C-alpha cells in the first residue's frame, strides 16, 4: 500500500463488502477468482473492482485471477482487522444486546470487554458472557482495559454527555447508534448508524 | 419538486439528516434559520445546503432564511413520510426487538403491524404491543395487512429465502439487517444495514 496516498471515502466504504464476499468464497474453498467473476457476484463492474484494488497496488491479479485467501487477508490488514480492538457498549437495552450477539466479531478482532447501563434493574444482569456494569465505572474501565472503541447504544438525550466523557478518557473511535450527531475533536472518528435515517431513505425510494 | 429530474443518491442520503436537524429546531420552537446557521449546526457548507435544496426548488429561502416548519414538512413529503407505511419484522431476537423500540417511528408514518419468528420458544411472546407470530403465517399476513416494508432481522442463512417469499407477496421494500446482500427484482428496493461493514470502516479509520 502506498502510504502517502489518500484513499477516497467511497473506496473505503466498499472495502468491507469486498471483505465479506471474499470471506464467503474462502469459506467455500474457492482458491482463485477473476475480477469479472467477482463482478458478477457482487454486481459491481469489473473495472470498478480493478480500480478499487489499484489503490492498494492491485493485489497481483494475473491472467488467472486473484488468490482469494491472499486478497481476503490483505483487505483485512488494510481494514485494520489484524490488530485486536477492545470495545465497550454503553447501553444494555435490546440494541446493545443485539450488537453483542449480532455477528462473529471476535474472529475479526473486535472484542467486547464490557457493557454499561444506568438502569439499576439492568446493572448486574448477564448479557452473553458479560455482566452489566454501572455507568460510574465507565471511565476507569476504559482506561484500565485500554478500550479503543466505544459503542453508544443509548437514546439521544444521554449520548452527547457520554461522548464527551469517553473522549476525555482518550477514546479515539465511537460507533454511534444514538439518533444524534456527536461533536468530537477532529482526531476522534465517529461512525454513525442512524437507523431512522436509513428507514427514511427506504421510504423515499419506495415512492419512485 | 421537478418530477422529471433525477436526484442523486448522495442528495437523497443527506435528506434524512436535514429532516432530523429541522425536527430538532422545530421542537425547540425556532421559526427561521439561514443556510449559514444551518451550515454551522450541521457542519456542512452553506453552499452545499443551498445546492441540495435547489434540487427541490430551493424551499424559498429569502434574505431572512428558511421557515423551519415549512422546510421540515416539505422534506418529510419528499421522503414519503406523509404516507403511512405498514411494516413487519422478520426475526424477534434482540435486533428485531431493538428496532421496534428504537425510535419514534409512528410519528413518521412507520407502523409496525407484526413480528415473526421461527423459534417455538419465542412465538406467542409479547414484544411491545405485538405478539410474535410463526413464520408460516408471514405470507398471508403481508397480503391481508397490505404490508409495504419488510424488515429482515435474522441471520444470513435464512434471509435469502425470506426475501424470495416476500417479494412473491408483492413487497417492494426491504430493510435488510442480515449480513448478506439480497438478490431481488429491480423494482424492489433494499436498504442494507450491514453492521459489521460499519464496524470495519471504523477500524480502518482508527488506524489513520
């Protein structure tokens, strides 16, 4: 990878999808795939695929296609999945629980270390292999467990305050499900999942 | 709105966020806002805002700014939020439950009519105001209740089959949370929320 080059957000946004398809191919024991086969599978043009991959040196497609396992590993590296990430979830409601159970994160290096809530009825309950902790332990926990990603899965009202707190603890990445945008310093990255926005987009498209 | 004009996906993608901010402003009883004030609030350039709004005729900003309530209503209309949408959720696990409880959908015209699962231990249980129904009732329910949006909140393995079934019942919109892309006819719109993709993007950004 050319370290000096800026990769566009659009390309980055497509990498996880490539990674997902390549993981499926690898699981199906497929060893090689051409850009045109991958194109057919993913409904993206082959030239788009080649262009995207050229941002990272092209991954050595020869006449006989890409090596699936190699490509999967390389894209994983680019996505930073080789380094383990330690996460906590703020909010042990249905959404927080769903996020823990949603997918096989651990194999991709995402380790959920803790889950926090302010509701006394929920604190102390088991969620998967974790026990819900009270919010006043959040900051110490983040520091002592070297947490690098915080998932905000609480309503809008408390989210801004939580974000301010965790940023002060040195957290540099927030996965935000609260229905609000967070104002954070420019060295903190936020990935927003605004579910209602997504549903509204569907409503728009449905009219057409 | 100029009916003949094609609005870019990027503009459409930004509409729900405008709608969200305008809703907050309206709730705060703010009557007018200029594009530069909105720009400061939303961290988008004022010229971007004006350009976006010009796709829909500009919403009549005068020297004294936009009328918040009018703009909110108009963007809501464009998003199709004036027509009620009837939804069912397939999957009554944590994610399905979270989606029902997540936000105040009803006020935006999204009405959850039913929730379905295949797990005999879950069928018959209450989720909010709904009772979990067995999967074999899904198709009849979709037709009899004129469901127009189906939410897929089950693992990848069953999602493709469910999508095929509901498309045959005439459903034209799918909100897909399964960790797979769905192959549907071109007149069916799918809004994917691939949570792991979103987490991987965060992992990528965290490295920079």
